[in-house]
């Protein structure tokens, strides 16, 4: 009997194994048969969308599965175009690859304390794009806690970066004072911009109140009058002075009974502005002294008195990926350059990006001059963007933070009001791009499983006056990919 039982058990195991093998053999070709026509159908659908949109010959599209070396669809995928803010895809990915998601940028003050006085308080920046006036107040409070009650000079050490304050291509719009075109410096406060706050005076005809953080940086001229009624009308013109300050000429009026009006503008010289902001932070904390501001300090041999660190790079990049902050992008680009060799330059940061493109096997031909994609100067192809998207997704040390800094379609960032009709929520993560003559959208459609995720890049140039149609085509491409991945 034992040998018979063994025989029966052996037969049952053999039968079970045979059934399992048969199941695999039957399932695989069915899966393959479903996948192949689906990919072909998607390619056909994308071709129809591009053809119907009829946006010209400067429309580049590349769609590719993250785990495939071959594209699902390409339309001028290797054509170098102005990527607008899709340039930030390369900047963000390179920062995560080279610096790591936990990298932080430090701002610190140095000097000798003698009987509670610091003759020369040197403040050194290391490219923190998130530094705020409140952070300088915290530094000043740390000094007060150490017994400092007077400072004679605030000396700004900006040597972590070079002296070029305006990023490449930003000179193409010299009259623009908006903060999106901010200059960059190793030490910059409030995104190298200022808020001009104007409040009505106590009586009709009285001068309006003007509030400015880091007020010593501004040479305020003219004034604004308080009126009984009417709409607020404030005119502010600005120009640099010979002593690294900003002449701010005001005119106009504000009515009684309002809380005030505010305008954000860029500063001309971030280092000087930051120095005066530090001097004001000292005053707010009760630290006396002349607090005169000078540029060009050196911290060599000086003891560290207090420091502040930015949040981790993974959090800093969300301002760039989700909200397309040009200032953050240009600061991060210079930090990349500085971490390779100081002083950091935009050109050195570009070299770091180019080396990464070569390392991941991206095609040659990317022309890069700045990190934000603002104005005309960068020329990269959808193939470059897809290469970096694939590399970031396939690297487990980069993927989580890189994907999370992108806008979530229909939910946040620059995509908060777009693509709300997808078959699943939160499946499109992408970076938008808009210039007068360019529309772009590059990112991922997350698959039912990680290996099924598809990356895509859409870059259209020559679309001045046709932004709506170009943006519609970009969204339709993402919808088509999503529909293909989530067929009911």
C-alpha cells in the first residue's frame, strides 16, 4: 500500500504542475495579444490627434513605456525645440541625482564677539532659494541669545556663486520688473523680490504709509497721497543706484477706508538687499549699533555664530515642479555648479546636466543655457525629456521625490484645473511649460502597476495665438495614454 499511495501522490503533483504550466502558456499569449493591438491602437490615436490639431511642423511628441527602449509613438521626437518651463524637468532630475533628496542649503553668520559687540558680522549664503526675512530674524535672535547687543557692520559674503546676478537669456526682457524674472545671488531673501505695501494715511490729503522689508536698501522718492474715495492707483518706478541700492519713485493715490495695496517686484541686487534685510532683522531683535552694510566679505578664520538650513531639496523642488518657480530653478542650477566647483556659475550647472544626459544615454544635441526655460535659449527634444523621465523613474533613489515634485493633474500646481476627467485620479504627474511661442507638457501617466507606467513629452513651438489648441492637444495625448492603460 505505501508504494501505491506514493504513486497516487506523485500523479497528483504531476497533474497540478501540468495544469499550472498550461495556465501560464495560455495566459501569456492572450496577454501578448491584448498588448500588441492596444499599443498599435494608441499609436494610431496619437497620430490622429496630432494630425487633426494641425499645429505645424514644430510639434514634438514622444511616448514611451518606462521599461522599454523603444517608443510607442514619435512625432518629431528628436527635434530640438524651445521647451519653455519643461527645462525644469532636467534641472530637478539632475539636482536629485547629483545632490540627493536630503541636500540642504545653509545660511550662516560669522564673527568675533567682544563684550557683546560684533564689529564685522559676516553673513554667508549657499544658494537657499527659500530664505525669508523671518529666517534672518531667527538668526538675529540666536545672536541675541549669545549675548550680542551691538553690530557695527553687516558684511555679505556671496562668494558661493559668481558675480553674474542675471541668469542667461534674462536680458531678453530688460524692462520687466515682475518677480518671475528675479536676479540670483548666493544670498537672496524672499525670492530676491520685495513687496511694496501702501496704506492710506490718517486723513485725506495725508501722505500714504509705505512699508518695505529691508527698508535701508530702498531710496524712496516721491510719494502717494491719501484720497477720500476712488480706486487705488500706485505708480512705482525703480532703478539701481551707484551704491548697490534701489531708487524707488512713487506717485499716485490710495483711498481712505481700505486695508492697503501690495505689489511684488524683483530686486536688482539680491546680495545688497539681503544685507539690509539682515540689518533690519538685527534692529527688530533689539541689537543696536550702526549695522552698516558692505559687500564682499570672507568667513575664513571667523567663528560660526548661528546658522539656518533650508528644507530638504525634495521639498524645495516642489516650488519648481508644481508651481514653475523660475527663481528656484536658477538658484538650484547654480548650486549644482557650486557643488562641483566654487564659485558656482550657470554654465557649470549646465555642464552637470549635460554630463547626466550623457551618462543615461540620452541623444546628443541638447542646447542648454539656463535652468528655468525662461525666454529663448534652450533647445532640447522630447527625446531628451523622455530619457531623463525614464532614468529618474527607474532609479529607486530618485523616483519617489522626483515624481512627487511634479504637478498632479486636476489637483495641484499648474495642472490643478486640467485633466480632471481621467479614468483614475492622480495618475498624470507632469510639468507644464508656457511661453509666447511655446507650449509643453512632459511627465508620466502612472500605470496600474509601476512597470506599466508611460512617460511622455509634448513640446510645440510656433504656436503664438494658438495656445488653447496646443494645450488641448497636450491634454488629449495624456488622456489617450490614460485610456489605453485603464481600459474597462
